[in-house]
């Protein structure tokens, strides 16, 4: 294949990923799933309540230990994360720095969005209002300001010294990385911190769109064909492993130093990326499109026939979004109607496959979690075709969540033949079981003495 042909394959991959980098991030509203997955884990569901602590208090008490930990973490990243962009030396967290800048210096050392407030809060279950006078506006939870990020969720403001359930801390925190932690971190995102963090240019997606910039931290394309990596080497620049290990290490440190609130909150942050990797569209670039077909699409595009490429991009984007839209609306409805027997919620609590899981290790995200999601990608694509009306997932003129911005696919599928409903339930239940099992496997690694 000529250099020009390789460049065109690369462009196809970029175009697909730009088309799927939307405000619908992996599984929609991770907290809905985490509540269920951990409700059947006694070590968490029955754990003694923990005392809420501000980040400033935690950092003031443990700054020396954190400084050492983050040096060790950087060394681990450089030796274990492929294509890892080293943290600039100037960003290293110093224990003897001024107290007034301690929080900002810590966030900078983590290379997260420094505009995140990291408020003390809990997410409420759908249909449950916060206690009177304690509601926290959603704008204090997320930095995102795109119209599509306005959320139906409600939040309770916490005060330092309050007691809260461990399950609630982890579940709430498992949604936080979608609230702006990874926004604007690349040098071409137009943010002052992105120009200093050392991550380089955004490998895929539109760097001008705020919600697009988090995608390379939330996707892991570890199992593509070698020919795809040769044509599109930027696919290797995905970093959920980096985030998982960083927040897992912080969680262990905080728990060991008797700061359980931040221990479990960091655990929830790490968990988010684990859960992201259970989503087939976050572990496979083009589900339903073989390597041979990708190369054919590339060839005819070179010849001036652009239709196959455009249809492939629209199809993958629509199916990705349709899956998450259905998952979110069905689960939210189950909560609103107090229906714990909904098939998706039951699947999240299904522990039948937990015992077969090997203990969590540093290689689990790549070798187990994303590998399983990648193995399910073709099946997911095929079952979506069987279960969802073609208008929503196969019509190139239909743009999911834009043609009908308020689409509720769970409601739509109540009107289709029962066989199609059952097929969709079967598919998403299986994926939710993966979500639940990997959630418990990861948390077990922290909950055990």
C-alpha cells in the first residue's frame, strides 16, 4: 500500500472517531450502574459510614506522602503505559510548596482540568430529591457548558464532617470523570493548561469541541489488526490504563492513611475508566466493519466514491449512541418506577460470573476488560441490527440525537415486535453483567485488607 493510501486509511479512522466523539460518553451516567453493581457486595454495601473530608484537608495532612507517591506513579507510567507522554518535571507535586496553591498544584500534577471544583456532593437516585436546602446546582458538578450536558440528575451538597455511605461515595464518584476532569488537556485544545501538560496534540476527535477532548482517556483500542495500527498509529495513544492506575494508587494511599472518603472517591474515579472499557464501542474502532472492508472503503474513497465512507461513519456513530441512549433511558425509568427487577438492573447485580474472574492486576484493563468488550463488538453490532428499527441505526440521513434531539430509544422499542424487544434486552443485559462483574472485581482489590 502506498504512503498516500496509508494516509487515507488514517484519515478514515480519524473521521470515524470524530463522528463518535459526542456528549454521550461510554455508558451514560455510570452512577446508575455502580449503585446496582455494588449493592450486592457486602464489603461495600454494609461498610461503616465514612466522614466527609475536603480535598484541602486531605492534601494538607498528607502532602509529603503524596509527593513521593506521585513520583513513583510517574515511574510506573513510563515503564508500563505504551506511548505514555511523560509528565513535565515542572508539574511535579512538591510537598513544601505554599499552602495557598496546594490544591491547584495537586490537580496540575495529576494533569486534570484545573477548573473542576471537586465539590463535596452525592448524586441522588432518579426521582429522589435532595434534603431541603442542600441541593447543589449541576453547574457546580461539571465544567461542561455544551447544551447537551444539561442533566436530569440532582445532587446533594455535603459538608465536611458529615457521615456518608461508602456505596454512595463510590457510585457518585464513578460518574465524575465525565464531568470535565479530562477536558481540554491537549496542547491544541486552546486551554492554557493543555499547552503545559505535555500530552501533545489530541490524537483523534475534534480538538475544538470541549466534549471531544476527553475521548482518548476513555477509550482503549488495544486489539485491532496490525494493519490498522500501521495505517493509524494514533490509535495507540489512548490512556485509560494511566488513569486507572493513578486513581487506584491514590485510593490505596488514602485508605491506608485513614482518609476513607477520599480513598473511596478516588476508587470511583478509577472505576469509571474500567467501566468505560466494558463498552464495545470504546474498545473497537469500527464494530461490524472488517479490516478488509475498511481497506475497500479506503480504496473506493481514493477513487472518488465517498458514499461508503460516509455511510460507515454514520452507521458506527448512530449505533454507538443508540446503545447508550437505550441503556440510559431504560435504567433511569427503572429507578423512577422503583423497579429493581428490570432486566438491566438485575444483570448489574448478577454475581454468577464473579468467581471466574482472576484477581485484579495492572494488566486486567487491557488483557481482560477491553478484550472482552472487543470480542463482543461484532455481536453487539449484529444484535443492534436485529433489535433496533433500521431508521435509527442504518439510515445515513438520520443523525442520532440530532435528527430527534430528545429521542428515548427505550420508549421507542416498546412499540416494536416483542422479538426485537427481547433481543435488545438480551444484548444490553449481557453488557451490563460485564459492567457489574468488572466493577466488583476492581473494587474487591481495594476492599480486601
